[in-house]
C-alpha cells in the first residue's frame, strides 16, 4: 500500500507544471569579439568553415533578413545560413510552434510514434502526389549529407548497384558517401581512395559550355554525349546483351548550389530523363538547397517537367531551427516490403522539435501563394541585377530562378573568371561600412561556381521589395568600390 501511495505521489508530482520563474538560467554571456576569437582559436577545431577567414566575423543578433554585429550594425543577409532560413530569421509563427513543442513533448525516442512526425510526412507525401501523380513515403535524418547517405542506401537496396552518376560542380555533402557524389576533389583528397566515386558528367553551364556550343542551337549536345556513352559497348555503362546498366541512379541538383546557382535550359532535364529511363537509371533530385520555394516551387525540379524517383531535402524544412532533413521516394522503391524497418536510422532522426517546425513551415507554404510571390520578387531582383551587369563590366553574367540568383565576377575582358574580385567583394560587404539611406550597414553574400567567381544570392523568400532595392544599391556600391 505504501508503494502504491508513493507511485501516486510521483505521478501527481510529474503532472505539475514547473514555474519557469523558479528556474535559474545560466548567467548572461558577455564577451568581446576579440575575446571570442581568441577562445575559439584555442579550443575550437578549425575543420569547419568558420576559420576559412582567419578573423571570423562575429554576430550577436538576427531578425527578418538582417544580422547584427556587436555594434548593432545591420547586415542585409543574402546568404540566409546557406538557404536554411527561407522564411526569415526569428519567424514568429515557427518560433511559437517550437516553443509550444518544448512545453508539451520536447523529447521522445525515435522508435516511438507521435503526432507531428506522422502529420509532416503526410503533408510532404500528399504535396508530391499533387505534383507528380504518384504515392510515396518519407524518411528523416539529421542533415543534408545524412539524407544523401540514406538515398544512396535506398538506391543500392532497390537496384543492387553501387555506381551512380553525378554532375561536375555538384555538391551533395561532406560525409564519406556524400563526398563520393560531390565533384570537387578537395572534398575527398585528405581521406584516401574512394572506390565508389561517382561517374561525373558535365552540367549544362551554358555561359561556359564545356563543349563550346551555343544553347539555342546545340540540340542538347551534352545529353546526346551521355546517350552515346550508353550506346557504346566499350564504355562500361551498359551491357546490351543482358540489357543491364552498371549504374543505379543519377544524383541531380536541378539548380546547382555550390556550383554557382546555375540554371539549366528549360528542356534539359526532360531530355536527360529520357536517357535514364531508356537505360533503367533512377533520377534522384537533391532539393536540400533549392527546396521549399527557393526557386518559386516547393521543389525546383517542378520547373523542368520531370518526375523524380527520389527527392532529398533539408535546410529550410525547419527554417533553420533544427537540423532535420529527409528523403521522399516512390512507393515502389520505399514500401515496407522493399525497405523494411532498420535499413537506416539515427537517434535524432524523428526529433519532435524538428518535426513541429517542419510541420509549421509546410503549413505556412500551403496558406499563402508563395509560387507567385517568389516568382515576382525573383523577376524584380533579376531586373535590378541586369542593370548592374550593364553598368559594371566586371559583371560577366547574371541569372536566376525565383530567388536563387547569381552574379559572375570577371576580368576586364568581360568573360575570364575573377575569383579574387569575388572574394574581395564578399569580404568588403562584411566590413559594415556601406551606406544606405544615410546609415551605416553591411551585406552578407556567398560564393560558389566552378571557378569560385560567382556571388550567389539567397535572400529569404519573405524579403520585401524595399529590401531588394537595398540589396541592389549595396552590391552596386561594392562593385564601384572594388572595380
């Protein structure tokens, strides 16, 4: 009886809400920028990207499309945490949903079921039925690289083949498996031989066509080259006697991210998909950076009239509030008989904070016409960039799809890549000494491309037209100052 009373008291105790005013929080951290750099230099690994700059920039706050340094100088952010915050910093709706989840079910083991995992999966699966016309299922993990790893497993499980295609300029992550798909040798060089390295294919980078062709007259020459490889008995891609392909899938970024925000010709992927279908190769769309209305569609592949077999996603799924990513695949590939439990898993893969944030992100996108909104803002932004292209001969090319935009920095000849100018412009923007409407400010930019000479612009899809005008003005100041 005493034991029963004791258990009842424990249950009663655990139903009480703790008074948050009684909780002692850690004292406020108040270090100078130089102190933080000194401590970080001593105790933080330099293996991540923070120390690409020997004097890393320190920020103390963020809101909307701005970051703020220790002097409260605003920096217009056109990087948005590598496209992880499409709905802007401190988005009130998503923040409140996360707080609510923290106060209800903040922790649960990933082998139990709960509401928002199921509801988020339903939203993504039904969104894809609407877009592609067939049923699929969703599985989660804790980052884009991990989602790529899971997709590699899924492809191998279904096709029983470990060889895959990827693009020159492609980036799919830095884990060992994902590095096999990422074109840059620098990502693999320190880690020895990669036996499963992808077969890399030229991306349709029409401004710098690797075949020296013109887009309006080439008849997708690059796709035809790939078809010729399949048709060649000695190329090692396909066995014509057994009708069996050596490759399981082609991992594709519909718009290249780290490759420089390169937008392919409208019909390119449709032609490529014909080749892949003819030879039995799955089409995996990597939407980790371009998904969630970055280009004006939920998935960027929608622009190209192609139905993928697998989609990987991440980054803005939670608007940067939790490291959640995942993959969706056609039912045939991921049904419980083909892909049974335990094929892949992670301790935090189904974490409730991420699921709740993701659910709120998807609801937000459902309730407003982001397709039209992003298309209109992207067109307006690109028009401004084209004016800058005419004004500055060190801008060789501008392009974009929705709010995924690019500026190629070139030398005086208007074509030769200028990676130094690109680097200097990014560094200059972080000085915080630009002027807009008479006030001091800065701008946060990112770079990519095959030659490290492209500025990539990734504003929040919630950016205002006034903020776009500010972006054009500040970029104009940077090119004027450095050219």
